[in-house]
């Protein structure tokens, strides 16, 4: 549904998915394009100029609910990233969605809910629902964006982990000269930040 907040009017409705929609995002390149991710294992793109019909749908790549879909220019000019309960993160060329992803990485049996890229240093973070947060830095020698990732894990919460944010300018220096990146995390049932 596209809703005009100022007028209180529904401008457009789509029969988008057969199950719950977990995530929506606008294209960073064209504000007419809307991406959706759903528990029906599909992600789709709709064009606001074309009523009631999707521009593309991918129903075959993920084997469980798709929880995240967003264009991430930090990973490439045309990079569209998906994450799923099937414990994978995939990077797609938004111009060729009907084909295989450019890359995919398994998260070691940990479901994916939210994905964020640190704009300062390219560090990738994943909110992993029941398994805390995963963080990874791309191997500088690899041309691949996600396939070369090695994950570290933060399990400081005792509950479901849905979202987090990188703290802008949050890098600090340790006594040994190493830089740390600060991140704000939260959890659901234990209400901690």
C-alpha cells in the first residue's frame, strides 16, 4: 500500500505476497521502485507507475522467508542485497534479478533479519534474530563482496536481536593502537540496549 501521509489517502494497493511482508525499501536509484521481502520466500519489485503488477519476482533463491531486501551502493553501484531465515545473504545486480545472485554467503546456521554496511569502513553487520549479531570485514584481496567474509559474533543479549545501527564517527582507538567500531544494538524481550 502506498499511503499519502499528509492527505490520509491510500494512493495504491498491491496484492504483493501470499504471506507476511517483512521488509520494504525504495530503490536508491529510482524512487518509483519499491522492493519487498516476504515470509513466502520471495522478494519482489514494484513500480509506482505500473499499478497492481510487480516488475520482477524472485521465488526460487531463498528456501525460507526473505527478511531483508535493500539496494546497498556501498557494496556496488547496482547491488541489491537480500537476507533470509535460510541463513544466507545474497548480493544481486538489480538489473539482472531473474538470474542467479552475483554472490551468496551462508551465515553458519544463523538466520538473517537486518543487514547494515558501515559507510566509513565497509564493515558488514547482520542482526541474526536468535543468534545475536554477526560482523564481518571483506577480505581486501578478494574481488567478491560477501563470499570472502569471515564472521565474528556478539551474543550479549539474552533475547531476539532485530536491529542495530553503526554509530557514525564511532571509531575509537585502543591502547594498542587498534581501532574499534562502535555499534548500537538492541533486543526484544529483555528490553536492553
